[in-house]
């Protein structure tokens, strides 16, 4: 009788091999129809040469035995997201959006962790992934709100000379609230510390 890990590895290899087989068959059919897959992808946009490997990397995370696929899920999410950002920028010519689009990269890493945590039933990956995705998405929205008008019209949406003290106070309040409400926050007193072998008698 096969162990669960061996059975999962065999099933994952079969899925991955089947997908590669279908990809090869599809490419062969396109060649017979007179369509060069590489040329078609290049005409659609060179960022697809980043998107497709990233998608394959992400897919491979779900065919290996957990938890070995977590790194692949994170890397695949990041590479795929970078490729999609480049695709949008190459299509629109808005390369300056990198001023805030970079925040989508940690958001993608968090989303990859969250998805893999759900798939592999890993609560730690789900929790960390959800927080990272939320932070990245928040930074992206703030950056788009601030840099969008600045890059389009050369004027910030707020008067920075008057707004920065309020921003600092809000940030300080959020950090303080997190420290007080998070049970695992550093510095929170949880009761007397148990003695160790290094403590004096």
C-alpha cells in the first residue's frame, strides 16, 4: 500500500505531465495550422513570456506534496503578477504607474500564500497571506489615489504641508491599536514568565 505522500506525488506528476502533453499537442496543432506559437505570443505582447512561466510555476505548486509547494505558489504569484503589470503598461504606455504598482507584488505573494493555505489546509499560510495581501492592496490603493493625479496633472490630491501631521497621527494610532489588540504583539504582558535553567535561584 502506497503512503499518502507517494500517492500525492504520483498524482501530481500525472497531472503536471498531462498538462505538458496538452500544451505540446496544442502547440503542434497551431504549427500545423501555420501559426507559430512563439510569434503569436510576441505579437500579443512580450510580457506573456513572463506571464506564462509564472502561471506554470504557480500551477506546479499544487501538484507537489504539501507543504513543499508554498514557495512555488509565492514565486509563481509574484512572477505572474509582474508579467500582468508589464502587459498593462506595455499596452497603455503608462510605465510611470510603477510608482504605485509595485505594491501589487507583495499583495500577489500574500494571495499566493492564502490560496495555497486554503488548498493545503495550512492556517498559518492563510493568516499570513491574508494580512500580506491586505497590506499590499491597501498600499496600492493609497498609491493610486496619491500618484494618479500627481502623474496625470502634476498636482498632488492633497496639500502635503497641511496633511502630513494627520497622516503621521493616523499611522501612529494604527500601530498603537495593533499593539494593544494583538495578543501576540511584542511587549504585551501575558503574565509571569516561567523560570528557566539560566535564571538565578
